[in-house]
C-alpha cells in the first residue's frame, strides 16, 4: 500500500490501441487509431494504423520490395522516423493459428506471403513517439481513448471508418461527437 492516495503504479500500454478523442485537433493525430508498440518510463512509441497512403510499396521505393511485397499497401505510420518501414500482417503462424503480427522485417514479411499467399499485409512509413510522461499527460487530458486490439476490425476497416468503429466500440457516446460538424454553425 502506498501512502499517497493519487499514486498509481506504472502500467504499460504496449499492445493497446489509442483512439484519438473526437475533439482532438492536432493534425498529426486527428481521427487516428494508434497501436502502442512500446511504453515505459522513458516514453512511448506507436504506429498509426488507419492512414492509407493510397500507394503500394513498389510505388514508394521501386526495387525495395521483392515481388511478394511489391503490391502491399502503404500507410502513414506517423510523423517520426520517416525513413523506417514496418510491416504487419494477418497471418497463419507455424502452428496453424491465425493472428496479427506487427513489426515484421521485410524478409520475414516476404517469407510469410510466400508461405501463405492469402495473408493480408500492410507496410507503415514512420511512427509516433512521446517523451517521458507526455502520453500520460495526454491521457489525463482525455486526448485518447485506450482500448484493446480487435484483429478482425483492424483488418476489415480503414481510414476514418476504422477510427469511428473503434471509437463507438470503446465509448458509444463519443460517436455523437465524432459525427458532429467541426463548426456547429455549418450544421
């Protein structure tokens, strides 16, 4: 037991989703679904999952992707480390179990597609990052809704539709705010 009533032990959000609050106006994170890929006392990092770039990997960097990956759709993963590409896939593992895998290397992603041609893959350019305490401050300001992952919803939706679906699943009341016009006078 801790003597400070406001004390809460640190709880990592790695593996969770951050759904941006409908009132969040920061362009980099407006209407986003972010997979938290790392979270500790030294800060947090994640990848925006729902910003399609409307390009394939081959269109971004001809010759970078071997043929099984050349048509993989490209996504804007965040404003930081724009020289980094991460792959994710909805794949069957060696035990025959279907699942979501994130942070695959180009080689592992290519081998997975060759082994399982029906696998759904995505490539992400860049990522998001938070300094120590920054994400926690944003959570206290309610800039984000924290929720668990849903691999089917992640695979079947995209863009604002994915954001709206996760927002409604997490807090149906926020759906009303999500559908409201940005400028009420324009209603």
